[in-house]
C-alpha cells in the first residue's frame, strides 16, 4: 500500500469510527431516560430499533446520494422509515436543490377534474386527491438535533404551488420552473427559490437576509386508494450542459460517512425532545406549547402548521393527542367539519411517531373512507377490538399511541370555520349505546 493509500485508509477508518459513535449516540435515544424516549416496555424497545434503522435508511440516501447539481426525488417517509406520525395517505417526496440555480420539474397526471372543483371521476385512473410542492431554505426538520431549529428565522419558505393552481396540459403533462426570479416571458407554473427573511437565524448568526432554497418537497395525498395513481416526478437543472459528478475521493467519502451518522443521531434526539418537551406527551413540562401540548384521551386545539409544531404541510390544519386505553376501554372521537377540505385524514401512531399498520389493519381513515352520521358529524372509535360499528381505528395492541387529525385547505378558512374535534374514553361495552 502506498503512503497516499495508507493515509486515505486511516482517514476513512477514522470517519467510519465517527459514524459508528454517532450511531451509538442514536441508539442511546432508545433506552436512556435523559434522552427522553417512550416508556421502556418490551414493544417500545423493540420498535425503537426498527425506528432507528428507518432513519438509517433515510440518512444513507441523503448523505451519499444528495447532490443539488444532479437532483432526484426520493421518499422522505415510507413504510421503510415511518416517523413523525406519518400519514398513511401520503407520498412524501423531496429533492435537494441550489436555490441560486434554475430547475425544471415535470410530471404527468391521470384524470384530475377534482383538482378544479368537479366531482371526482368514478372507476377510472385519476390523479391523487391533492398534491403540493413547497420550496424551502434551511435544515430539514430534525437535522440539527436541537429544538432551536423551530425558532423563527431558521427556515424560510420561498414559495409553494398546489394542485388547485397547477397548470396541466390536455395530455396530463405539467412543468414547473423553479428559479430565484420568474423570467419576463414565462407564463407557466413557477415557484420562487429566493426570499428575504429579516429575522436573524439563531443557528447561524452570519446568515444573510437573502435566503436561497435548499430543498423542494411536498406531498401526494390519496383518498381513493383503488383508482388514484401516484405521479412520477422528474427534476432537471436548467442549463446547457450538466457536468458529471466530481470524482469520488476519500475526503468526500469521509464527509458523507460522518454526515450519515450525524443525521441518524440528530433525528433520534430531536424527535424524542419534540414529543416529550414541546408536545408534553408524558405530561406538560417547561417548554411545552400552551394549548398545543398533547393531552391524554383528548385533543389539543386545532392549529395551523408551523415551525413550532414541527413544520408539516403548510396548507394543513391539525389536531392531536394521546390515547391511553386498557383492553376493556375505547375512545370515541367526534368531528365536525364546517368547511369541506381538499383532504381529510385521521391517523394513529406509536409513541415513536411510527404510523400504525394501515395495509392489513385499520390504523388510519381518510375522508373518502369515513362514514358520516346523519347529523353531519363524523364519529370514530379507537379500540383494541372491533366494536362492530363503522369508522373503527385499530390500536394494533398498543396501550398508548398518538392520535392525529389533518385537514388540508388551499385557502385556510376563518378560524371560526375551522373543524371542531373532541373525544372521550368509556368502557368498551358501552360503545354501541353511545353512538347514533
């Protein structure tokens, strides 16, 4: 081995060791009380390791395959890496970009008349219930490992576009230009990658007020799982020549190894702190958000998505809580939706924030799956066993877990017209007598 190769081997071994140390710090978040994990039950511990490996999958893609000069869309969350109370009805997508450059984003959708306010087509392939693109500058949620990233000034949304405004050709094809400024002769879909944010960034004192986007992300939301089809998205830099990736070097590999471990560690530490401190999952404490902290067997106030509440899709209203049920108890949810949203869904998750099984069990329900009562309200029953009524949500055997309702509005209605949601615990044997 040459002297250069020996030096490279040592450099890479050191980076590998650093990555493994970060992964050990991530593992500690599963069972170290000071790092605020869920209660150490057999199931929580076992699911904690699966949860960690989901972040490992996510980190490998981001650390080793994230290049703004050669962007590709990837799934931010999926059945492989469930977290953050992920929505069973959503495809979460993202791509790293350099907001000082221009990009062309393209896709083709099936029948999309429902995007224009018409009744959805029946029995034929069609576009997702709803789709949104959001362009943002700043760390992706959890990357820093610190709750400070939720403070104003850390992230800046430079623009967004959703399916209600997306211009689509007769053949279903659409194209979106992402750039700092719209060209004078451009009349199609456009999202700015540039914004001015006068708030100082508490995580970067030297940050300029001029912010250029670092990521384009979004959701495809589904209601009719049988006929709504996912949209394949492509993103390409707008340039005459796309240079090939730079030659891979030991320095590149070492940096990516370290970043991989850091992403896993930071995500694990961040979300434990988020659930425990900000959302008061195990009891309100210093730092819990008034009115937004998750109550037990009840719901917090309906709130709009924001950095303080972990971000999320900017067109969402949401409400949540924690169910805590024995085998002979149930939790009845009552929901009144005053202004019909573009999407509505309700999801259960374990205390790591992993969505409960939705492929073979009923861990979630959306607006097209829910049955509405004659008084106009929606009622759901969270229970360990089937109560024999519509709208059952299966705990999958979890004694505790997250409850989350989401309503999506392109134009947020007046607060007086926001959905109203409440719930109460009762003996399982009393469920039938309490429902219409």
